[in-house]
């Protein structure tokens, strides 16, 4: 099996580290516009990996490189996911990506019939949330006969919080601000609703040393789940987990206009507040220390006439052995598992399908557990 990883950044590195350990993988092509970056990662990963210089926006280069492999992981900016979907269909190559933009996913889904005709599977939104949590939600929903609610709570945190925001950047600052300003899609009383971000605060408790944390509305985590399960689930929402106090501070920053993308004039110069904020966050909240990923997916409903609660929980730490952050592992490993399952036929549906619509939950969860992503599951 040959797999192409587009992008040699953090998530591309995580996927490559996982793929190289799999016996069924014959070759991994690491492609990046930065030749040195791709070559350095290939050398670090090992003999199965080769580096290629590829511009992720160049259709001709993409067609050539896609044609060499069985499956593709797009670990670059979500802004090129539509182009990559078109090339995957053109070359008859399975592909998954890490998502990042609902409007982009909608455009990808519009190519469903073309992908079916080409005999390929394309899975957008195949990271942590959406992605892993979407598959967990599916398994819980399918176990029950009637579903009242699905609550998805996810947080990427530093193990030791530091002021002023008790947060350090563990993924792109652009993506972080998007989550804090864009509308949130949920199901309320069976209807798809649009809700504000940085509201809906609740307390959530994890085992020590974490204790009491906060969770609040952020965008993107539900992706297609409300559309997939409208008519089946009464209430469904997604909230981000943070150390207490973080959300209100970010709400204040947003209300002050510092997340706005419209230019303003200061001393005769035109500036974009959001760009200033992004620069300051990158400067003052650099990745530091070891991280942890917290996940809890709760499904409530009925099995026959008996009420049931289903809970999935994950507490995943920075991996000292590999040096991979937890966010790298929990985001990239779902994509590498999906890429392999598409290529070997365990994902058999064809078309453009988000994770809950095509990934077999048990196989997927078992694969993650073999990689040390130890998802706990209980029914009560």
C-alpha cells in the first residue's frame, strides 16, 4: 500500500510517524512545497518514506503525485481541499483531509456523485473534532433505539496551565480564532439551529489533576452531524474544554473587536485587528510544555423501554517516546487510519462522505487503541 501525505508540518509528521509503523505500508510519499522540510521529515521517519517537492495548489503536480498512490492524506490548509477532492476524483485516488471549514466541506459534498462514479472514497473532516468524535457519536447513536441528546466535549490543553489565558497554541492561531468567532451549528428539539460562540458555559469535571474545567460553544466541531442525525437525535451540540476563566477572557477580547477582520485606521495606518491579535498570540502563547487532549462524548436515550447513557472518554498525553504532542496524535492518527481503511477496503462506501457516514466505528476505534489512543467506553 502506498500513501501520500501532503504537508510536512505537525499533522503530516504525525500521520507519517504512524504510517511507517504499519506492516501493510510499502511506501509513504511526503510532499511539501518546502523541499528541505519534506526531506528532513522523510529522513526522520525512516526508509519507507520518500520526499517530493509539490505545490499543494498546483493541479498538474497534484495529478502526477496522486496517480502514484492508493490513498492520500491532505494535511495542508483547508482552503485547498476542494482542489484536492477534484484531483482525487480525476485520478481515481482515495483521499481524506483534516477539515477546517464548513463551507469548504459543503463544496466537497457536492461532488459526491462524481466520486461515486470514479469509484473513490473521499472523507473530509477526518481529524479529532470533527473526525474521531463523529465516529464515536455514530456508534453510540446506532446502539440506541431513540436518542435524546448527544453532547461532545473536547479540549486540547497544556498539562500545566500558564497565565494570562491558561492556554498555549497547540494548533494554528487562525483555526483557533475561527472556532471563537464563527457560528455554531447544533440540534435543538430536533431542529438545526445556529448559536453564538463563546457562550453556553458549563462546568465539566475530569479526574485529577484536572478537576473542574469549563466548556463553551465553539464552531466547527459538529460539522455534518446535525444534518446526518436530524430526525434521529433531538439535541446535539459541541463545546470546547478549557481551564476555568479562559472562555470569558476570550469573549472580552472578541467583544472589544480584536477578532474583527475589517481594517481600521490608527495614526494614519490601516491595520486589521485580527492580524494584530494573531501576531500577539503567536508571540506570547507559543507551544510550551507537554499537552493533553480531553474528550468526552455523551449519548442519552433509550434501548427498548430502558433509558441508557453511553459515554466515551479519552485522556491522551504528550508522547515522550516519539516526541509527538497529543494534539498531533489525536488529529493525525484518525486520518492515517482512515487512509489505510479506504485503501484496503474496510471502508467500502464510495463518494464524498464525512466520517460518521462511512467509517465503521468498531474497526476504527480498535485501530486507534492499537496506537495508544485508549478510548474508554461505558454504558449505564
